[in-house]
């Protein structure tokens, strides 16, 4: 099934990074789920474009993933090619107070580099474990900060192979969403415009936010961060807590006792354990409050 795809990549590029039967527990923060037939890690835009052309031509299913911090692959795995844009495309630079970062760069690394260069406004991103591409696509946010507050523009690869630079306004960033989310288009890189400030104050504020995270969030367990989006006029964690769901779940997955907004893998959970726990939370919150929670986690397979 994948012979032509692999052969064409090897004809065009030296040693393309391809993993067969990739155990996606190793590539997702939930540390659960099945295998992908093929995991491809492009090292350049040319490799990515070539892969997409071959996959489309050969009618092979594919899905783009980032650092895997907001992704769950079902236990049955993924029958196709997962294209991972993470450490393989993670370079960034700072010039004249503008940060340019590839999609695979970690938000934590970019925000820390900004702080080290006395550039503020990106401190809230430091504790978000995702990558720039996913952060733009989902308008990542925390502690009253959002990606749209610091983003200037992003280069986006469309499904027809063209690359377009879109401004923040053109990206239509909204709560955990954007123009590119679920569109099939791919964020390649982004430019940020942080604000020059006092380095000591910026780092102190970043440290304060990270201390809050360690105190209030179950970072000691695998998870995908906040499992559910914030419903209009309410908070998912409060609704779940008020539904007395802390500590409840299926198999090795449960609602965190420390923070009800997190579903954690506390004991070798399967993807099904996590999915069942998600559904239990959704059903109980709707039963008690008539509110439908929408998960943030991208489910694949």
C-alpha cells in the first residue's frame, strides 16, 4: 500500500525519516493508544510537500499531528500515514524583536527565548506543552493570554500546495479555533511580536505562572492538558467538580483529583479507558446542568 509513497520519497530525499508500525504511546502526551501504519517526520517544507503530493496521488489516508500533546490515537491505531511536525522542524530565530518559529518549535522554548531576550507578552505560553503549529491552529491560551495577542502572521500550506502568509486577522483566531483548524491546511511557521521589557520582571512573571501550574495541575501524570473547552458563561472544571466526578473514570484513566478539567492516565490507561471517561464526564455534566462539553483533544483512528 505504501510502496510507491516510500519509494518516491527515497528517490527525492536522502534518508527520509519514516517509522513503520509506530507506537503512538511514544509520541503523544497521554501515553496511550495504538500504532500508526506509518509515521513520517519531514525535515523540510519540500519533504512535506512531496509527501502530501504522493499521498494524494496514491489515495493514501493521512493526518497531520504536532507534538502530540493534544492528540489521542485510538487503540485500533491509524490505518494510513501520520505526518508529525515537531522536533524535525523546530528552528526559531529572533531579529529586531520579531520571533520567527517553525511549526514544530515548542511554545515553551519560544517563550523562554523571548524572556531571555527581554521580550514580554509570551510568558503564558511557557507552560503549554504544545508546538507553534498547534498553538496557532487552536489559538492556544492560558492565564488570560491567547496566541492572537502576540501573533503577527503565519505561513500556511494549503491543500493545493500553495503557501500563503496570513495575518492574525486573516487567521480568524477565536477560542481554541482558527481558520486553519480542521481545514486540511498546515501551519508551517509563525511570526510573533512580543513587547520589549525588563528581563527580570518577565522571567519572574513566567516563574509565577509555572508555579501556579505545578500547584494546581496534575503534571505528574500523562494527560492532554485541559480535556474540554470552556463552555460559554461557565468553566468545564467547575461543572465537572460540581458533578462530583473527581477521581472517577474507567480502567487506568480518571478525572484528576487535583484539577477536574484534566483526565489523566494514572495507571497504564488504554485509549478506550480515556474515551470512556470523557464520555462519562460529558453525560453526567449534561444530566446535571444541561450543558454539552466539547473536548479539546484531537481523536485519531
